[in-house]
């Protein structure tokens, strides 16, 4: 991936395959932890559909943190994984964050909120 549009395109292609795979794992009783974006109501609805379609339990971990703290984490990751430096930038963070919609109870999610 060279830019954020590449990420969006590739993630759309893989979603149906990924969904079936995750549901198969859940149906045999294993847990799945996904580091997949849930920045918008639409993204979270897709994640919720994975569990709801097969009546699986779910949790959404919501990191309700200041931008400064998130940027510090990006810097730490950049130090450990320098090949991500071209993608994990403040500009990309700001761009992605501009679309963020905080989760709320109307979405019927089991939310665990982290504030520090």
C-alpha cells in the first residue's frame, strides 16, 4: 500500500472473505480479536454484522484518548516498525480522524471505553 486510498480499496476487496473466515472461527468457539477500523457508524455496523449473523458475543474496545496520546503511540510504533513511517504519519492520522464518529449506545454494541 502506498497511500490511504490503496488501503480503502484493498480492505473493501478482502472484507467478504475476511467476514466468512472470522465467522467460521467464532462458530467453533474460538475468540477473535480484530484490529480493524471502527471509526464510523458504517464500519462498526459491518463489524457488528459479523457477530450478529451467527449470534456470537462481541465487544468493541473504544480508545477515547486525546489526539496527542494517539500520536505518541504512532511515534512509538514508527520507532519499532520504521517501514510504516510513510503511512503512519500525523497527516494520515489527522485525515482518518476527520471522519471519526464516537460510538454510542444506539448502535447496540458492547462498548468497553478506555480513557487513559
